[in-house]
């Protein structure tokens, strides 16, 4: 595959290395779509940009592609400053959200479009090789309107990949596919990325997609990056309430910090005390949000005894809802003074559901799974 | 899906098909009847009538009466006498089509991609001329292009107008044709450009094509259906037009075949067969050109 791409021509800029965004801001009128965003994407990594609708993901990609110019800041690949250059001058290709295939050209001509513009003599061979990579070789003679959504998606991918860009941008490329095909394409995308070793920037608002595919995830909110890290670290230790809620689910309640030692923090709410390791606390004073993921909770019918000291217990509460999902059973438990908490219990038994709504129960968890983040009101007041 | 499942599905459809075949065969033809009646009444009947007239001869001694004697020499005579006008018609129509394309394409492009909230205003400007009569507008152009009008007098003052006139020349006729058929060029092109997804144009830029190359390789080919429709809708009526040559041209060297047909029908005694023969020739040539044109551009570029 690497042999597919060699010489370039015209005003095309050769640039190799990590992708860097330095304090990039994009304003539309007086609306700030991307706000003072800085990030470095290491060369060859699979980077996911995750965030809710309208948070500026597409705008960010368009600035990297050159389809939009930043209002402030710089965009670099390696040491080459690409700010201000035209899309066709950048070693960057995009797989558009709507695919944007050329409807008047065959699949093969669509894929050969980039190499031809760069004056490569073996454009057609490259196109065929790229189509083979995405398993679309047999449909090379068709026109895009004659393809299914998943097939169009592969062609769009091949059309971008064939150029072996330094950075490949994917704007929710799987958004239009049904769940099963989506899962298949995720695996395939990951396989292709590993094989060609290009930098992929994958935009999505599907957290599961981001977590299964990416080496690094950046969670975006309102034009800013809230937190960045490996999927496991982001899930395990969210640093803001937004990340805790956006990536998976979290039980969170407000509590007061009452005491602290060199490496622990103790919080209080409704007469209960919770201790957690200091390194898991994003805020260490005042009113904070204390959080723990539902699958970390153990449900028991009696008040648990003889638990190790690192375990935290809360109860009694009352089960208000039970839902069986196959892999697990999800309970919603009302604990006086705390409100509703959700707990996911793995279905290890043949007849797993033996707790009914109305039953009394206790919740316990390992304090090493808990975390604290700033309350949303505190977060909103910080600039 | 497995091949077996596919085969089963294919089988089911085939069986269902068998039951419905009878009904399916007849219904489409029944649905065609109103259209066919329409065609027979408004197209076939007048065509046959015209075809018959084109091979009739004058009844000796009774002016205005004709009899059918399969006189195909009408065609030879008409062509040998009026070929310059026929040729000129295609030349003028061709020039007007090129001019209308050169003006109409950028106009349609601006409307589709650049106009923003002015799009509707531009659209109204393009169709507004239809609210007044074709003839009135052409007469207005005669005033505008007249020797004492603003354009000719300015050019004359600058000694830039060889011959001193715009009216009574081929320039005025081609300009009139261009003007009158411009909306027919612009609107189809606009409607096909409007359907071009701006993301597809961005994709051209993303794939190393600069603005010009993207236009040549992406936008223009994607608007070819509109260009094809626009050129036909301009060229065909322009080739048969006589109003522009009549009102803006001279009596000698700018007459088109439409003018000949008109005068043979209405002014030359016994000219009916010649007029009919010329009409048929014009139609035949246009059909041939249409065929060649759609063969060349229709199949290759459009699909
Ligand atoms: N050309 C524009 N003019 C004005 N506002 C714009 C423009 N493009 C984007 N915006 C605004 O910028 C914000 C971010 O848009 P963007 O398309 O980047 O969102 P996104 O994160 O990709 O969302 P989605 O997940 O829905 O695709 C939105 O509020 C949008 O309305
Ligand atoms: Mg988007």
C-alpha cells in the first residue's frame, strides 16, 4: 500500500509529522464555533473527536482540511504551517459526512480523481488497489447512485485513502449506516488504519464507536476540548461532569468535602461519609460532584457485613425499576437523601432476576472506582 | 445473504409475477391512451396535413387551389432557391445558442451558488420578460439598437461601428435571438446546478483540484443535462424563428428560413407547397442534429 503513493506535483505541499492545532478559534459572525483549541495528534494514531451535535467537530475538521480558515491560531503538520493554504495544497483528505461522491463518474474514476489531479501516471492502478483494500474491486465500474450506503462509504474511504494523505479526516462516516453494518465497518476501518498507518481523525457523536476504535479520544463541548486521553482512562477517570455523562453513564451526587489527608479525601452527604483517593479527585474543596459508574455497584438484599474497608456502602434503598438487557440486569434504586442511582448487575446465573421493584436493597462499591468533578454550576461560572 | 436465500426470493417474485402478468401488460397501454389521443390530434394530424401539402401542385387556372400529385420536386426547388436562408438559420441559431450559453451559464451558476438571499430576485429578473409579449420586447430592442439609440450613437461617435448601423445587420438578429431565448438556456442549467451538492464541489478541492479544474471535472459535467436541455431549447426555436430577422434584420442578407416560410405561406400566391416543403426540411435537419447531438453528449456525459 505504501508504494501506491510517491511523487506529487503542482502547488501540493509536502508535510510530514504530527498534526498540531495551536490556539485555533473559529467565529461565524459573533458566534464562536471553535474556541481557543489546541491539540496534538501523533503521526499514525487513530484519534477520535467526540462530542454532542453542534459542538464544533465538523468546523474543526473543515479547518484542518482547509475548507474553512481559522479566525485565529495556526494549523501545522510537522513543522509546515498550513494555515491559510487551500484545500488542494494540503496533504489531507476528507471522508465527508454525506460521502460527496462524484455522481457522474464511475467508482474507479471517483477513486482515481485525486491521483490524477496530482499527475500520477499510475492513477488507475492505485485506484484499483485502493478499491481492493476496501473490498469494492468488483463494483469499480458502477456509478455511485447505484451503490448502497455502506458501499458508498467504502468508496468514499478508498477515494481519500488512495492519496495516502498525511492526515485522513472522517466526518461521521458511519452515521448513515444501520447498527450491524456500522459495527462491521468500525472493525474494517480500524483494520485499514492499522494496515496503512496513516493518521486518522474520526469525528463521531457515538461514544461506543469512539471507544472501540480510537487510540486517543478528545471529548469536545461547546467548541472546547473537555478532556483528552485513551478510551480507558477517559472512562475510568472523567475530569468533568460532562465527560462523565457523555462517555457511558455515571451516578453522581453533590457532596461536601469535610476532611483530607495527603492521599485521601473524605466527603459527606446526608450523614454518610465517602472516602476516595486524592488522585481521583478533580476538585478537592467545597461542594463537589461525587461519581461512580453503575456497573461498579454491587446490589445486595441485606446490609453487607465484613466488607473490606476500601468498600463503600449505601442503604437501605428501594428498587424502583428492573430491566433485563441480556448481558446484565439494570436496576434503579431510590436511596433516601440521595435520589435515584442505577446499578448494572451481570447476569451470571441462569435465572438472574430475583430482585423485584419494591424490594429493599443495599449498594456497595470500591472507593477506588469513585471520582469527583466540579459541580455543573461551578463549571459554568469558571471562564 | 446466502445465495440460496437470494434464489428463494427471486423465485417468489417470479411466481407472483406470473399471476399478475395479464393485468400488467394491458394497464400501461390503457394509461397511454389520453396521451396518444393528444399526440394524434395536435401533432400527427397537422403533420400529415403539412406533409400532404408539401407534395401538392398548383391547380392551373385556379389560384389558391392545389391537387395531390406526389410532386417531390417541390423539395428540390425550395432547397435550390432558398438554401442560403436555410443555412443562415442554422448559423444564426448556432451563434445565438453559443452566446446564450456564455451569458446563461455564469448567470445560472451565480444564481445557484453565489446569490444567497438574492436568488429569488435574480430568478424574477430572468423570467420577468415573459410577462410582456415577445414581439413587443423585440420592437423595444429595435428602438434600443436603432441608429439614433444610445448604443449605436455612442459607438458611432467613437467610430467603432463599421457600417454605421446595428439594426438591419446580422449582429442585431443574433443579439435578438440571444436575448429572446436566454431564459430557455438559463433555467434548465440553473435547475441542474441547483441539484449539485456543494459538498461534492468541496470534495473536488479536497482531492487536489483547484477551482478551475473542479469546475471542468465536476461542476460542468454534473450540469450537462441542463446544458443539453438549454441548448436544445434555444437552438431549435431559434432556427425556426422569423420575428427577430423580421424586426431587427434587413430585407436582403439576414433573412432566415422562417421568414421565407412565412412569406411563402402568407404573401406569395401559390407558395403553400414550397412553404410546407421548407418546413419539413427544417424539421428533418433539426431532428437529425438532435439525434447526433444527444448521441454524442446524451449517453456519454449524462449518465
Ligand atoms: N457556516 C456557518 N455559519 C454560521 N454558523 C455555523 C456555520 N457552520 C457551523 N456553524 C455553527 O457552528 C456550530 C458548530 O457546528 P459544527 O458543524 O462544527 O457542529 P458538529 O459538532 O459537527 O455537529 P454535528 O454533530 O451535528 O455534525 C454550530 O452551532 C453551527 O450552527
Ligand atoms: Mg458535523
